[in-house]
C-alpha cells in the first residue's frame, strides 16, 4: 500500500498504521460509512459487493470493524451479504479494553417489517447481542419474538426515524458508529445529514449494468460537500477517506480526528 494523500507516519501495510489512520474522533459521536464501488459507480457486481473487493479492501474493512462500537446496516444487506456476528480480533483486544469498548462491535440492523431469520447466527450465537432498529407500529408478534433474541430499538412510526435511531445508539454509549449500507440506507442517512465521514474503496473495474450507486435514495436538496483527507493506493485500488466539509480550515491532524 502507498499513502498518496494524508499525513499518517509509518508503513501503511501494518494494522497499527491503519488503526491510526482511521482513528475515530476522541471527543464526539461519529458516523462513518464504508463502501466500495467500481470506476463507473456500481455498488455491486453480480449482486454482491464482494465482487468489487480486494485483499487490501478486506484488510481495511476489518480494521474499521475493529475500531467501531456498532455497525449500522440495512436488513436487505444483511440478507444479501450473509452477515454474521461481529467477531473479536486479538490484535485489537487491548485497544478496545482501554477504550471501554465491548470485545466486538454490535451489529445494529434496520428493519421496518421485522422480516428476519431469527435462527441465523446473528441472533443465536453473537459474541455481543445483536440490535434491531424498527418502528413502534411493527407487527406486535414479530416485535415480541425479536425482543427475545435481540436488543430492540424503536425509532419512528411507519418508517424508521434514522436521526432518532442514531441518537439511540449514541445513548447506549456506541458513539463510534460505522455503516456499511446498503445503498438505500446510506442514501437516507446522507439525506438526513447524519453522515460525518465516507470511506470509499474504488475498484479498477468498469462493470456496466444496472447496479445501484453507493448512495441510492431520496434526492438531497442541500448537496453534501465532502473533503478528501486520505488517499491510499494498492494494485490499482484506491482507498479514499472524506470528511463532512463543515469547517474548511479543519485538518485531519486536528486532535479531535486522531
């Protein structure tokens, strides 16, 4: 790996370097997205994001998971990508203990309908309990069954109120937040102004087809401007890191971003 933009000292190939480069702010709740796309903007290849990934992308994916408190993900993505519980990584165990984190990130699934496979490992064998974010008027029977195997968070009526959901995660002490989409969830998070950071891996592939973009949702009336703070390259793959552009004078070396 080669660092093209950024000021993190050391060797990009090490886990310690990546943990430093992708460290969360120390003083505020923070919602980061991690997505991958082709050169022509496809978020999936043959229906899955894995076809766009690489060894380096998976390494960064693992580090971002190891740093966060909670992974926010849509139920459709959980089903399509075959999500499993968050796992503990020995390389990050001491770091997480020192930060007061659970041994593994919580998987927080967004589902309005609660059409969930409660016999899946996410519910039967998680290292830390899975959370399900749903609506207050979800089917009562499904709500009760889900509450037996998961930490249920209700936010909104009819459709999930994502600002309330993200606030509820923060209230549980899960302020280092990571979303892996999918595109519809990320689209709504962006439209609601909740996205602080985007980590986008760009695969050197042109796929064509009708795959959605990484943000696939309502039109954003007030276009969100982001600023590039980090760029890494390996074997033609680009690994970018963009921050919300609220303060043009704030640099990634500020204490709150290290």
